C-alpha cells in the first residue's frame, strides 16, 4: 500500500524484481496478484507483451489493456529472463535495430510547395525511435529514406505514463509518427525501420 513519506510523496516501496523505488508519479503496473512493478522492469519485457488501447465490451471510453497486468510474479520473472533472447530473435528476423509497423495514415496539407504532413499511427514492434531519426520506409521490393518529423505515444489521456511520450519504444502504440518530405509515400502495412 502507498504511504506518504516524510517529503510528502507517496512511497510505494521497492520493486520486487530490481529493488528500485516505485515512483507514484508514473503509471504503476500491477501484476495479477497486486504486486507493483517499476517502470524499468516493465519496459524490459514490454516488447513481449505489447500494450493495447481499446474499448471494452459495452464501454465507450478507450482503456489501457495491458497483458503484463495478467501475469503472475513467476511469469514476470520468467519473461525478464527470456526478454534479451526474444529481442535478439526479432533483430535477426528483421535484420534491423528498430521496426515500427504503420497501421493507418492521415495526410495534412501544408499549402503551396510545402510537402504535406504524413501522420502515421501504428506500433513499435521493437527498438527505439526518436524525433529527427533517419529511417527507411520499407514495402515489398522498395525502400525510401525518410526523417522522423514528430512522435507522440498513444496514451489515451493517462495521468502518469510508464514510457517517454515523445519516443517510440518497442511494444508501445504510437498516436502518431509524422513525416514531411517531397514525394514520400507511406501506407498501411509499411514498415519504418532503423539501423
Ligand atoms: Zn524494477
């Protein structure tokens, strides 16, 4: 249970996996038995358990649906041991350091002679993407160079977050990854890759 410490902040005690303090300003991930886990440990296995936002049956509001919250302590520990190998397998499969899958796009015109904003939504399969990164857009038998103009993580208005909102990180959905350059074509199903 969270108690206020002498500084007036909530102290959630140490993470059972790494011993670091769990900070109450973040979104706190709770396992199936109520065990609280720190954001660093969550981010280590996130790639194996992608975060999803969706609507539950009969509900209108978009909610966070986190498969990690269904894990037991033992399953979480096993996932932490397996995560490095899992990530290596993904790197080998794609031959890249980071992969983002585009699910949808929206074009926003910017007026005469200025390339439109190409706003993609999708999910980062693994690795990291930052604003300004040089990447490649990959489609069957074709690839083009591109530069990331902007990133925002999907967080559906959450109060804290367990990942940095302006970075694309493996296992997290993005509200947008934006590009803006002449003659660039991006469509649903394309992969944005790095490294
Ligand atoms: Zn931890």
